[in-house]
């Protein structure tokens, strides 16, 4: 599947906004944990972006509400992706 650079940029911006606002706090904690585990900051943000994308999919396609507990659980599972 071809990567959409605009969508990728927008999702990484969501990650950056979460980090700047420290909301949810688990995003920053996950970034720190992944960098300690040896991932570069860029790689860690891309992994977090996968979780953001998954949550956005559930919201848009499956008509689900944002679920902080589900989001945090997915962050905590990184680098493994569900």
C-alpha cells in the first residue's frame, strides 16, 4: 500500500501535539520508555502514530467513541502492534 505523506504528517502532528500538551500523559511516558529501550525519537513517534491511527480508525470507521483506556493499553503494548 502506498504511503500518503500528507496523512502521515497530520498523524505525526497529532503525536507532537499530544507531547506538547502532555495530554494524555501516557504519550510522553511511552516516548520516553521507547527511547530508553533503544528506539530513536523518530521511530518512537512513528510507533505512537500507529496507535493514534488505530484509535482514529475505530472512531471513524467503527463509529466508536475515543477510549482513553484502550488508547493507553495500546501505548503500553508498544513496540508490539496489535
